[in-house]
C-alpha cells in the first residue's frame, strides 16, 4: 500500500513539473555540423572550450585553422570544401588585469583583484553574424604577501584557470541557446538576394597560438615606473 501511494505521488509530481515547463537539463547540440575555432589550441582555455563543444555536440566536426600559404602571382588555388567549416567561433579579445585593492600599514599591497575579460563571436563561413561580439568577465580577490611572491604568482595562475572554467560554462550556455539555432535557421533559409541584407562581421586576425597561458597573466610585481621617462 505504501509503495502504491509513493508511485501515485511521484506520478503527480511528474505531471505538475511537466505542466509548469520544467525540463531536465541535458546535452544541447549546436545547430551546425562543422565549426572552426580560432581560440589558441595550446592554451588551457582553448582545450576546455573544444572539450565542452564536443561534449555538447558529439557529432560536430571541429576544423582547426591552417597556416595561410604565401600568394604566388599567377598561381591558381583550389579550396577543399572539407576545410571550410559552416560556422566560426572567433576570439575577439582577451584581457587579464590585476589591481591593488588594499594596502597594509606599511603601504604595501595586501590584496589584489584579478580580472579576466573575454570577447568572442560566432559567424558563418561567409562572416555572416550569428552571435555578435559577446563579452564575459570574471573577477577573483587574492590576499598578497610580498614575502612569498613566487607562491602568490602560482596562486594567481590557479585563480585565472578557475575563471577560465567559469567562462567556458557561460560561453557554452550562450552558444547552445535557442536563439542561436533560430538565427542559424534564418541564415540557412535566406536566398542569395536576401544575403545582401544579412549583417556581416569584419574579418579579424586569429590570435597567436604560441604563447603559454601563464605568460599572459599580469605580473604581481611590475617594474617601477621611471620618474622622468624622457630625461
């Protein structure tokens, strides 16, 4: 009898949740079949983004950018369709900063605020805008002790990695939102005449893929500024 009552209650709860629009969170695939990613492959952030995209869209083909060959006058080039992705996830900018938020009694830094501001966009192979420039930011507070600068530099690296993971999750929620599929479907359904009215993005240069992430982090002990730089 008790089991029957429990089953009835569970059934009623399921009906109520379905009626109020509740839906279990699952994998939301991206609407296109192939994607070009300009986020540096050798960075932890780039690796995390690619891993998250493959998890959300197991069937998607990620086409990495290739180095451009020099143009030879008179040379005829053929483009392999397999190297052209339907969409491009482009890194527009990445800015990491650190600022002193408090000083101790001796006027030395006591606490830093680390920030990471990241801007990306999603366009088609023809640079038609699917998702315009979107900026995400994260910040972390870090106590500072000048006696253990090296340890604090390592702590800053860990905090930046934590911020990167947070941004990856937020980026994926944006890339898999319903309006992205709706926009993609609209672009696919457009005729050649309609394409003239589709907003396009100005091409940007892909970021360098040879700079280790820790080197990008701002130093906690910057060089002193000269009193008279022009002297």
